[in-house]
């Protein structure tokens, strides 16, 4: 999903999405709340469309992530971010 040979805009979109996932698992409550709001925004919808991500599947993953305790949430968020890279054919 993180396009390796795509436009710089798509690469940046993917980096934004990966960071938002990591921010959601942050112990900094302001940062995690901000990320949570992002996942309800039109900007998030636009990123999913730009990256050809099934938003409903991503939404379910985000909802599930938010239910985990902090330590598990951080590990899972990093794994999700790495998965975005694996879909790019690296």
C-alpha cells in the first residue's frame, strides 16, 4: 500500500497514514486523541482513496487497535505500519 514507485504525493500520503496509526497508540493522550479525530476526518477518507485502501477494513482495524492496552497497542500499531510497506511489493 505504501507505493515505492509512485508519485511523491502517494508516498507522503502513506507516511502520514503510518504516523497516524503510530500516534493512535501514543501514551501522549493529546497525540492519541488527535489521531483518533484524524481517523474520523475527510482527510483520512481522502488518504484511503488515494492509496486504494478499503476504508471499512481500515476502520475496523483502527477500532480494534483502540481497544488494546497501551503496550500491546504500540506493538500492534508498529506491526500495522510495517504491513503497509509489505503491500507495496518490497
